[in-house]
């Protein structure tokens, strides 16, 4: 989707944290050049920074930790991608067939990861308000992933499934925040323009051949 592929050029157009997470693959179309933006755990942290998922100090701490524990870092990146791909399948099935069509195995896998995340979830009282956090982590590198899983569960509980859609061009998933709920592309300026160009070319071709 971009000439230079990195976290800084990645389009953030999912409309919700979990879809921005899922959309860290350049395209979800089959037989296309599906570039994975999470080449390293540092890429994941850069993505977290772009989305303000954690405070800058926390990201720097995780970055330092990851550089000192290479084996754990590789394992964590593998888990991040595993969770992302399972979320993609969960929502893809939901979009195409509805909530009852999500395969049991996929939902069980999501619940397994969610249960792990929630086992570390707690509320704290700070400056007269409740603030959520994750504590007692065996692997601190997983904290951003736990945040994603918690917000994904919140989205599923909200029940606005008719607003969860798949882009008509790149097959990315997104949440439609428009008032009329008629959004067709993840981004009107990118995929929307590509689709309009295709229609223009097809109409012109038909006109020239007639």
C-alpha cells in the first residue's frame, strides 16, 4: 500500500485498536504481497508508540528489556503474531457469517489468551479516579498484547457487529464510525481512490470498445 514499508508509513485506519493491530499486514487478499509490519519486537513497540498504547517511559523500558533478553523477545513476537492472526480469523468469520459462525476452536483460542491477560488485570485508584493496569507479569513484553486483548473483549461485549466490516479493496478489517454506517473502504483516500480508479478505467474501456 506504500512505496516505503515501515511502522511510520503504515495506515492507521481500522477505527479501533484491535483492527489497527490486525491490519499490520499490508493486505489480507490471497495471492498478494502480504508484507508483515511486525518484523521485530521493536517494530511492535514503534506501533504501540504510534497508537499511544503505553507511556513513552514504559515503551523505553520494554525496549531495553527486549534487547537484553533476545530469546524471550523472539518468543513474544511469535505469540503477538499468533494472537493477531487468530483475531483476524475471529472477526473475518464474524463479518462473513455472523457471531454464530465463529469457529469454536478460534473462539477458544481467543478466550485462552484473554484469560491469561485478565489474570493480570487490576484497577487502581489514582488522583481520585480508577485507572486500569496489568501487574505481576512473568513476561513484561506481553503487557501491550494484554491491553489489545482487553479492548478486543470490550468491543465484542458492546455488540455493534454490524459496524465491523471488511475493506472492499485490501480486505483489511475496520469499524465503521460513520453516522449512516455505509463506509465501504478502510480509507477513502487510499483504497477508496483505488476502487474509484478501477471503476473509471472499466467504464472507459467499455466506452472505447462500444
